[in-house]
């Protein structure tokens, strides 16, 4: 077996592999001798069939397996012997006629091509100076959270028969929807409790029931939104015949110990404390997101090296698919497709570069993702597919590449934590609004 480097340009590597037919035949004979004791052939005692006969019977199938094994082994060896790490799975290009090779009539000869991961020295990250924005929790946030809880516990009491429905009232209605005079699927309901102003019905529907009284029949005219999930209704004009069976007024819910007990707490103070803890946790996540972005910006600015084109292309394709599947932001509407593609390719390059930098830092620092955390991530993902949890778990257990995709973001966060532990972080008080701003902007994450 002979492995020769054919070309080395930038990150591209190409190797020529030659395996003589004689060497292939030796491997074939060895393999047939290993299996001949396991086969039963008519006219021969078990294990006594000559190799020449086994070649006729099983030679092509076994040789095919041997060739696959050799290609896998030599591909790995070609890169490993030179301490090179492929950026993606190397792919072979065969020069030999594979039928002749498998028949034992020709040498095996093929090229192996792949891009390799770049070698670089990570910039010094210990002692990085970073600013972390922090914000105090406004009392209004806690009050707003309490009010939302109170709204969820609200009950309704029937108004008088002559009372007109107001915003925030609940109406008990029967309704039938029609398009061009024909009823449509999903457009009918009975004894439906609808809170006016809740936005739970199609835009414009609830507004037309304001001022309605118990016993009124109301004709509600609406137009389904263009992006309505049911394609057969999207953009269509519809008329709903609505009967108002009852108008109900919301009864005020006091924010007190009784409310707290209704939602499982001993007192209002305990409920406030739990709300405060939740908001604090949210604020901490936002602070971390901002300081992480600042860290990634510094790492990106500190590194410049050639990137594997295949990795950048794959990242760009993923980003561009998301761009095409969503509506353009206001700032992107006037840009040409070429300009947008240029911007998003730069984002793809940033993500690949930062991914490689974090991977190298993590490797040198011995950062690991504990198996129990990976297991929890698998379970959390499986739970998002109700009824298919077991199949999802089996999928990850049987597919190392998919499991690696699950592990990668966990690893990244641990590397970021490792770097932040060594950084000099100064806290800066900001407003809640400033803290809420998107830290990612248009540059993307790692």
C-alpha cells in the first residue's frame, strides 16, 4: 500500500492511494480463511471447502467489504500520519475500474481529497477587560407580573341584559363563519367564551362585538391575514353570524395573600420574592449575553487565519435558508441580494472562525461536557417531540454526528465560561431598556 501527497494548496490536501492487486488478494484469502469454518457448502464438510472455491462463491462480496475498509483506513491514516485534521469527511475519487478491482484483476488506485482545519495559535485571553451591563429591577416590573397573575385568576359575572359589552368583558357566543355564502371548516363554535381585547380571534373580530348586548345577533365582517396558517383561508373575506348569549364583566382580583395562595404560595411576600428571583435570573442571562458578545468581538478581532471554504459555505447556506424563509428587516429591504449575501457570508466567516477559536481554547484548557449534561440535553430535545421521545433518544444514541451537534453549543458555553472566569469584568449600571437590547446585532454568534 502506497500513500502519496499529490497537492497541498492552502487548506486543500489531496492524496493518491495505491493498493496492489496482490495485496488485495492476500487480504481476501485471509478473510476467506477466517469465514470458511462458518459456511456450509454442498459437497464439502464444514470448514473443508478450498479457498479457490470460496473465491468463486463469495470473492466479490468479501472483496467489496475489504475495499471499503481499506478506503476508510487509508483515508484516516493519510491525514493522521501527517498530523492533519480534516475539516469535513474526506471523499475518495476512484481511478481504477472497481469491477476489475473487486474481481481481483486490477490494482486499487484512488485520490482522497479534503480541506484540513487551520493551525493557529490562540491569542492570549486571560485577563481580558470586559464590561458587563447590569440593571436594577424596576418596581413596576414586579407590579406588572402580579397584575398578569391576577388577570389569569379573574372570574366573570353576568351583566344585566341591557348592558353593552366593553373591552375586557367576556362574551358567551355562538358563531358560524361563511366565505362567499358557504360555511368553512373550523369556522363554527358554540358557547365560546371570548374576552374582548384579548386578541385571541382574528384581527377585527372582537372590536365588532364591543357594545353588543345579551341576545344580540351581530354580523362580523373580517379578512383573514395573508399569512394565516390555513392556506385556503389566507387573504379571504369572511362573514360571521354571531349570537351573543351573555355579556359578563370581569370581577376585580385583589393582589393580596389570597391571590398568592390561589397560585400556590403562602403569602403575597413569598410570591413577590419568587417573581423577583425569576426576573433577576432573566436579567443575569441578558447581562451574560451582552458580555459574551463583547468577548466574542474581542476574540474575533484578535484572530485572522484561513478558513475552510467548505465550512464557510455550509454555514452560509444555513444562514441564507433562514433569511429566505423570513421577511426582510426594514434595514435590509432596500439592499440588493448580492449585498445581503456578502454581509451574511461575513457572518458565516465570523461564526466559523469563532467556532474554531473556541474549540482550540477549549481543547487546550481541557474543557469537557459532562455526560449527565449531554443526557439532559437529549431528554429536553426528546420532550419537544411528544409521543416520539424514545425514537428521538435512539436517534441520538445511534448517530454520533447528531449527538455532536447537540454537544457543540454546550461545549461552547463552557469554553465561554472558562474564559470569563479569567477575565477582568467591570459591571456597568444601565437602564432596563438598554439591557433588553439584542446583544447579537447583525454579527452573529459563534
